[in-house]
């Protein structure tokens, strides 16, 4: 099997960190989305949807959603569990992961893809060539600002995002907030002591460099 | 436990169908999003995020993402499995469910919430009061039109969306396409014989009326 990857993009990083936490190594192929390599015939022959990350299995099956790739490896190698083991843990990991994807991740991606010149004609990830909508930049910024007090409150009550154990929800939050910072979006440094404590802890894990 | 529900909304319907397939009955409380009941103090005290569906457990824990509610019940009562059992099935259910949510679901919701007058000041679901962005209506329509050839091709090769077994991915596709039809968005009736065959099959399951 082989993982189609892009070093600087947040979703491929989620998968790389997940695999590093499991101690799983697989070959990767770097695809440069910014340069449009994901929309060239070579990659579209592998994944007609044109999105990354994409895991190609030996029989040619392609899994092109980050969380689906993570679930595949969690089922193949359950230890250490990153998606919960009890019904409540499983539900809370999924719930927080989705909340972060929607309330923060979509906000960051909207603000980024609708303002970054190379994506002027492909504001929606993947093959669909949608023109940028500038109003989404402000919507994304406002939604991201609203998200931080929520996650600060959660991390005041909980060591990790979904509870006392590190999970995919932490990986998602780390990748999105680091990506937002890299883009110079506002990630607060005041009034969020628990977010900063959490960020230092998860960034110190060896997997964070994956 | 108790499920906060809204009869005509697509995400609560996903959970109701999932529970019906499992033969699980729980009390529901109807909340009218259109009338803004989800943003009134009574519901915000239960779920500060203001979104539906929301499952309230007996200890007060609230799970407010459809797929998290589904995963909770799949873990509590694995039969019949609706999220896959082998690693590959698990990955394919998640992958197709996410593809449908993103490529079709987000398209329909964008087109709906940014054009429906009662949502003019709350185009993003939940507490955040974001103004509508009219350009998202056209983006949503174009993306939805691009989605149907993809799902038609898939259903030409596969009895159900994720493979030979009915799964959450079928529930998601049913709820989104029925919602799009109810809104008079274009759901093709020509050139999609496999989609229509699939739609008739899943609509005939007793759970479809849940």
C-alpha cells in the first residue's frame, strides 16, 4: 500500500500523526496541490476525486478521506487506541473530532481557500473547479474566533480533547490550529491557558513531527 | 436518554433511520430550528452549540453530531452492523459516508441555508449567527450536479453505496437526496438508472419512514 501525501497540508498530517502514534510506516508519494499535481492525469488515474490524503491498497482500492484511513488502521492494529474503546469514548472522540472539523477546520479552510491566489479557481478541495467566494474569508475568521473560547473551556475540564486519553480529536485540533498559525490567522495566545498547556503537551509527542 | 430531533431536517432523520435499523426506540423531543427553538435558552442549556440532532445521556452528557450518535449505538448494540465489521468495510463505509456528506450534503446545505429567508442571519447551523452568502447557492447547485454521475457510477458497480451491505452511507445518501428533492433542487431522473434502483430499494425498507 501507499499513501499519497502533501507535507504542508493539514489533513495529510492528521494521517501521518495517527500512523506515527501506531508505529506504522508506509511508503508515501508527495503530491503538490498548490502546483495542481492533484488534478493532473497521473494522480486522477489513482484518485478521480483529486483529493489528499489518499491511501491506495495493493488491490487498487483508494480510501481518500483522512478519517477513513485512520479507521482502517485502527481496525487493523487497535493498539494504542486512538478512536476510543468504550461506547461513550467512541462517541466522544467522534463528536469532538467532528465539532473541531466543522467549527474550526471548515472555518480555516474557507478563509484560506477563498483568499489564496493559487486557489482562485479551485476554492473547493478536489476536482471540482469552484471560483473563490471572498465573503467566506470573513465568515471563516469569525467562526474561528468563536471556536477558541469553546475549546478553552473544554480543555479546562479535560486533559485531552475527548477526555483523559489522547485521541484523533487531539490530532485534528493540533493540525488545524498549527495550519491556521502558519497562515497567520489569529490563534489566541492570551486568555487560553488551557489551550496553550494542551498545545505544548501534544506538540511534545514524537508523532507531532510526522 | 433522550434524542432532540426535528422531523423534516436531514441529519436527525439519519439518526432515526439508524436507530430503526437497529430496532432501538428512545424518547424524542421535537425542536423547531426554523422557528429558532434551537437558539432559545431552554435548548441552549442542554446543548450550547445549538445544533440537532443531540442525544442527551442520563448523566447529562450531550452527543451532538449525527455520526457520533450512530457510533454510540453501534458500539452498544453491534447487530445489525451499519458501520462495517472488517477493516476494509469499516474504511469504505466511513469513506463513502464522508464523500456523500462533503460532495453532496455540504452542497445541498450551502444552497439551502444561504437562500432560505428564515436563515438569512443564521446560514451556518448552530449558535453562530452568520449572514447568508448568496454565491454559495450557485456553488452548491453546481457541486450537487457534479455528484450524481459519481454516485451513479458507484451504484452501477455496487448494490449499496459502500459495498454489498446496507450501511450508514446509504442512510446519508437517502436523507440528503430526499431533502434536496423536498427543496425542489435538481435530483436527476434520467441517466441515473442505478441511483433510481438503489433509491427504490432503500426507500422500501421499513426504516425509511422513521
